[in-house]
């Protein structure tokens, strides 16, 4: 399956596809970055890339990939650890 905006033809729409569009901007030669096939790589093809950004070719349908940020996991882990420490300190001071 092809994904609109997949200018490097690797099955997903990401930064690599943007670089191909950027390097081909203004070109009127045959280019995979001519997303609307109008014979020139221009802002309309960038709009196609934007619309497809984050999508990849699935078995039968396009799906959006959402990857949680590692920083979010770190912040949650730190908050849980801090909460546990506070509880331990409170329970230790109340038993004295």
C-alpha cells in the first residue's frame, strides 16, 4: 500500500520524506516528491506530506503511529518515587 506523502517509498511518512520534498522543491523533473503529480514539486506537495505525516502503510488500511515520549515516562516514575518516599517518611515520623 502506498501512503500519500511517502516520498522515499519506505511505507511511512516522516522526516526523511520531508527532506526529499525540500531537496526537490521547485523541480519539474520526475520526482517522488511530486505528490499530486502535477509536474512540479511545490507547496501543494508539502501539504500532502503534512496530511500524511505519522502514517504508515498497514496490511489493508492506513494507521497513525503514536509513540509516547520517554520524558513522560520518566516524569511519572519520578513522581511515583517521590510520593513513595514522602509516605515512608511520614509513616516513620508518626511511629516515633
